[in-house]
C-alpha cells in the first residue's frame, strides 16, 4: 500500500522476465498493463465495483489504483455473498467481458459493496463457451477451496447469476458448462 496524493493506493507492477528477450518482454508487459487498465475501467460500465485507476505507466508496466480496504470474499463466504458474486459475473457477461480468473480470491467486500479485482486475464467474447468456462473456474474453486459448503455456495452463485443474466441465458450457459466439463473428463483435465 502507498499514498497517492493523499489517497490510499496500491501499485501493481509487471516485473521483467529475465528469460524473455528484453524487447519482447517490454512489449508484452506494456500491452498487458494497458489491457488490464482498460478492463478495470470497462467493468465499471457494466456496473461492477472495481478499483479506481489513479495512474497507468505503460513504460514501467505499472498501474496505481485505489486500495480497497475490506475482507477478501474467500474468507467470509456466505450464500448471500455468493449470490452477489453470481450477479457480478452475469453483469460482466452481459457486457461480453470474460474475467478469465473468476475466483473468490478476486472479490473484496468493502463498505457494503463487492469489488472485483485482477483483470489481467480478461477478454471480450460473445461466445457462450467462454462464459461457461468463466463459471467452470469458480465452480472448481468452490469444489476445491471451499469444500464442505461448496454445493450450497455454488447454487447461491448460480441463483445470483440467473437473476441477473435471466433464466433463459443462464440455462444456455449451464448447458454449455456441462459440455465443457464432459470434454474435460476425457482429456484428463480435472
């Protein structure tokens, strides 16, 4: 955490990778920094709470953003909070944003709001397959990290998703999720 003109901020820097060619590494870090900043901003248009961006330095591959002082969702999960996470996922998907790392670790609950962070793997897509893959990841998180309450939490997530996306859309995504999962069994993917 740091101070940014009187505001509590956090700095995210993409460190150079010594194993990569320097010119290529500089380019990759620049593109990924700009990419993430763009998705943090665009998520707000979808109605998602995400950190405010204070400064983006693409040459240093650094994003300075609002420090969200709250509890990590993975530590305080409840069915109600999981429904809100489902709402957020559907709100992103309605704007054709695939988060790419939809886990309970990337949600922070602060001041009565749920914030979504870490858009480094986000991308745009209208494909049902990509929405299903986003949901598959959080389902796997519920299964592995939150074992014991996983079914109730996942069902609450799905309820929140369905309310925001609409039953018809949610059913389409869930049908595709079953297809994705069936392919995973045969290819050895857990």
